[in-house]
């Protein structure tokens, strides 16, 4: 998942709608906290919408129009958001959703997920980017990636689950010592009570996610999102139908992968080989 300089903010329709909401709220003499209480959402949800960090969903727009007596203005604004802005504009903010996640499930087929990377492994990954990054840019990216790992120390604990391809752990890319320490790190994480960890064996005859990696999460407001990243494109899905398809894929992957116990034994085997 990308982070760092490539995540600069840009003004979108959602920023304009957020500013409009803030103006309506102040005109009604309400604080963010008061509006959140009356609309039965978290204060952070109101703040995120006003700052353009979170799309205003139509059902909430209808409720806010009613509370603020704005005669459907927010509903009209949401309905007129260009289709091209509905998902991609928020990819840059996915890390914020990630940090707030109640549950998160990740499938990766090329590299260890950023939340579980060691510093040296992360540095190696960014050194492979092409066109090459300058050294100072690499270090910025590494720092941003390690910063995301604060999620693992957050309380209340998020419930996390990871599926990795066995080929990632057997790869001969880079320094063998770096991979050894990365596998050791994964072995330690697999023992944490709030992390589920499974390896997809290379000999698996069927595979439900040949289309590539994905991250699924649930927000504190119990919205379900899916993040899919590829070459030159990253998309954040919040349409329930799209998210449901990817959730079904992930469920099948869990049944096809090694059990958590088998996955730990495989990592121990790999650590003994290196």
C-alpha cells in the first residue's frame, strides 16, 4: 500500500461538500459534537466529512438536511458528485481508515503487507521501485510505512487477519538475512491473540484470488471498505455489492490456505533452513 509523498491532498467534490456542511452547521448554531449527537454518528465522522476526508453517504445527507433544515441541499450535492470521484479520490486517505479499523483482512501475493514489515524489508521494497526513488524519498516512505504499524499497539485492539503466498517467504530477492528476520517477525506476529495468520501453499491446486491482492476493513461506524491496488491504479470500494464479492473471495482463500498452526510450522521450517 502506498504512502508518503504520493498521498498529497487534492481538492475534490467531497471537500466542497464538507465545507458546505460546516457552513450549514455553524449557521444552525451547532458544534460538531452536538450535530454528531443529534445525527447519532461519531463526532469524528462529522469532522471527517467536513474536512473532506470521508464521503458523505446519502442516508446521512438526508438526515443532516432534516436536522439543519437545509431543504435537500446536501442530498443534491452528494447526488451530483462525478462518478470518477466517488472512490479513487479517497485512496490517498485509506491509511486513515486503516488506522481506525475495527477489523482488517489482507491478502498479499507479492510482498509482505506493510503492517507486518521489518524496517530493513520495507527499505528493500522501496529500493526496488522503478523509476528509482531518491534516498531521502526512500527514507520518507520507510518512515511512513513503519508509522502505520502503530495500529498494532492501538487499544482497543483491532482484529487483524493476513493471508500471504508461500512464494513471498521463499523468494530469493534481496539479502537472505533480511528475509530471515522478516519471517521471524511474522512468526512473532502470528502468536498475537488479535492477529490471524495463514500461508497460501505453493502447491494449492485452486485459488480464489488470482486477480491479485486486496485489503478489507470495517470502520468504527461499521462501514465495510475494500482496497485494491495494482500497477498505476488504486481503488477504494465502498459499494456493498463490490465489497461483498471481495469478502466472499477472502472467505474462500481462508479455506484454501494452510491453517494457522500449519502456517507457523512452515515458518519455523523456513527459519531453520536459512
